[in-house]
């Protein structure tokens, strides 16, 4: 049996070796996607850490000249015209009168928070800080200690190291990329070895040989797994290279791409790659032609994406038991230097083995049926 499986594997690898389309997709996605992903990440971090200066337009400035001076001292400039202003501030006509008589006036700020929300929040904080200064000056004038406004302060000291902090926030993104990129890169190979071979009438001659349909499906799965491992290795290496040049708000985040870490990542994600491969093979085998197989594979791609998306919606207690997320949880803990919870991953691997075995028999039966149909 194993001899037949390896014969099919050798035959599939020889066909893939001559397929330029499969290699073009696999190599280009594995090398280009990490550069794109981390470039977007660095751009987003720099934009959030270095917000755009706020220029504001004010109505009723004559009612609060001290407030305008305070904002200028804190680096907020008035816009040359209303259209170019990021924030529109409206000071009511009775502002000075209410302040003098002890009533609370309302200053209205209007801004589009979809563009620069942090900058607008900083501007609002400065306007609110001026109100705090007025309150303090009133208490001092009346001989009351301003400490009544704030009887104590809270000092938060972060005990997390920068490396673990970055790993906690970015490792799920990295691991999802380590999985999703190889899966996407396997699409041409999955279609060609099933629907494409059926279109070329290549299944029937294979099944005339003393090779079972299950061996045929297993050999194709091994070919897909090897291609997935190649893609994953390229992604890991390219990610390690790109991260050496990545600057996240002045912090450096380096990914250990040494032999031990790389082997751990590959072994942890190997069952998930095999599961994704057998799903792609199964849905692509329904296609009668390469074009029809593309439609089925795009539908099959939603199955892993549903589990990955559900993991972001669930909390950590349930997330670790989801397919594909148990791998993410394990490797996030490894990158963050935390204790690793292995048993959900082990339980999922047993489930993967049962599912893959059942799916291989179904794919084999489909190969027999499709070979007779032509």
C-alpha cells in the first residue's frame, strides 16, 4: 500500500515540477505577502503613534480668549479657513457669563473621527484640561485646596516586556499568515490534480492500474502537504527577514527563525495544512473541468476562514478548542515566552486525523465515480 502511495506521490510531484503556474503562485504569494502585510502594519503603527497636527476652526472665540491662548500654547493652531479645519469648535455666546455665575456652558466639537481619531481625542483632552485649570484657580481663590478635585493619583506600571507585549498583539496575525498563505498557494495544485486531471481524462488510466482509489487520494494529499510545507517555509524565512527591518513605534520585534523555532512552527501547523489540503482536494474533485474546479475551491476556502473568523469573536477559553486556532494559541504562547497549553492542540490533531481519513475515502470513491463518467 505504501509503495503505491509513494508511486502516486512521485507522479504528482513530477507533474507539479513542470507546472509553472503552480510554482508562480506558490512562490510569489509566499514571498510577497509577508512584505505587504508587515509594510501595512508598520504604516499603521507610525500613523497611530505620530498623529496629524490638529487645526481647528472656532466660532465665538471672543467669548473665551484664554481658552484660545491655552490651546495655542499646547500646539493647536487655528485653521486658515473653515473647510481645511479638522475640528470645528463652537463656543456659546453666554460662555463667559455662565463661567462667571457658576453655571456650566457647553462647548461643541464637531469632527470626522474616521480619519484621525487620536488627534481629535487629544484636542478634546486639551479643551477639557482647560476646564480643570479654571476649577483649580477657583478653589485656590477661595482658599480651598485643589486636591479636593483629585484626592489621589493612580500610577500604572507595565511589567510586561516589549517582546511579550508585541508577541501578544501580533503573533496571532503572524500565525494566521503562516497558515492562510500556504492554503491560498495550494489552490492551483488542488484544482489541477483533481478537476484538471478529470478534464484531461487522466483518472481512468490510473485506476486501471493495481492501485486503490484510497492510495490515489493519499498520494495526492501528500503532494499537497509537501507544497504547503514549502510555502510555509518561504513565509517563515521571509517574515524573519522583513521583521528585522520593521519599526513598530520605536520597538523592534524579531521573529526567531532558527532551526528549533522553524521546526516547531512547521510541526505545529502541519496537521492544519493537511486538513486544509484535504478540504481543497475534496471540494475541487467535484469539478468536471479546471474552470469549474475554481468555483468549488473558492467555496471550500470559506470553511477554514469561518473558524478563523469565529476565533476573533470568541474569548480565549473557547478559542483554543477551535480548529486552526489551537495552533495559533500554541505558537502565540511560544513566541510570547509564556507557558504552552498543548492539550487542546493534541485533541484537535486527533480530530484532524479522523476527519482526514474519512475524507480520503470519500475522495477515493469520488475518483472512481468520476473516472467512469469521464
